[in-house]
C-alpha cells in the first residue's frame, strides 16, 4: 500500500501550537486537523497553520460532511475544502461513516442504520464528495452505542460501503475495541475482516469506562493496554500502518503526548521487517 504519510502522528490542536513551535518534536512524522476549524481562518492562527503545514505532512479529518444524512451535501463547503486541501498540500482527507445533521447540525456523530439501502445511499454521497474534491477520501469506522434499524452486521456494512463507494478506510483501533465491548463481539475477528488494500492510516485514542459493559469514546484520556495490544495485532496482520494519536479533551502537556507517540513508533519498529532496518541503518 502506498500510504499518504508514514510513521507516528499527533492531532494538531490550538492548545498545542506554542509548545509545538518551541520544541519542533522530531518524533512527530505527521499531523492531522479538522478542516472545519481552519477553512477560511486568517490572521495569526492562519499564519501559524501555514508555518506548520510547510514543515510537516498534514492530513485532514472532517467532522461535518454528514455522509449518512438526507440533507443535500454541502457542496459549497466541499469547494472551499478542496481549495484548502490544495493550498496546504494535505496528504489525505477522511470523514466519519456517520450522520450529524437533520435540518441543522446535530453536534454528534450518529450511526447510519446497517442496511443495504443505507449502503447505496452513503456510497453515492461519498462518490459525489470525491468527484468535487477530485481526490479519494477515507471513511472512518465510528464508535456507536445503539444500532437502530440494523439488518446486517457492522463489519459487513463497513465493507459494503468501502466496496460500493470505492473509497479508502481510516482504521480507528480504539473504536473497534470500544464497540467490541459495548456490542459484545471479538475485536480481532472484526479487525482481520477489514480490507487491507483500503487502509490508509490508523487512529488510536483513549476512552472512558462508564461501566464494565459500556465504554465511551472520548479521546480524553491515555490509551489503555488492551488498545495498544490491538494496535500490535493490527501491525502483525496488516503490516505497519501510519498511526495517529488523537487527544481532544483533557489535553496534557506536550511531553505526555509525545510519550504515547513514542509508544506508537516503538510498536512500528517492532513490526518493521529486519531487512528494512538493515537498509536504513
């Protein structure tokens, strides 16, 4: 697979800009932003973003495209987004396989019903978005807490959308773990049923234990050992995939985040073939 980025990445947050400017951490190989927070932004923050996208490879992870919704796609936003992706030489654009709007923005990422009809509906919207953006996009497997109207398993739904839309996959390892606990399925079985050829990068993050059988995907805490172990399984099965640490709430000092980025890099080193080490030594 020809990945758009390589190595270990960190989500770019405004709270981190000063620390990142002062330290320029070498272990960060790429960064990710939510374009909705930056499209059309000028002034000091706009200049700061330019300075970072000139120094690091960047990818974009969208929040509001509403791929599963019934409201018309916001094609005006997609045109502005295309210009933004081109201007900052963004390596990849991804969105959630969810819906977030119904006559207005719902400010949450809700699960699309796992049905054949929904497969064709969302695939058509993904294809239209790709046509406007003039590039492939990736969809992310989301965490969810209920499955209204379910007629097929989650893994079958995700794979059907990927095939019908002919798009790529952002593999969220934490979401697989969270869903496996909440919906009582085997995380490794789900993981290994995903199409390797469509994976462009991974997310890893922390979550909140609401109860023994209810995990909430918050991106607000450290990654736990079972999720790190599932990342190892990911690398063992698919090979090393560029992986980004997400942290959206309770953001600690940069040094703490870099420790987790180092864990990603260490895992990638363990699963990189020895002959590669010999060539790069």
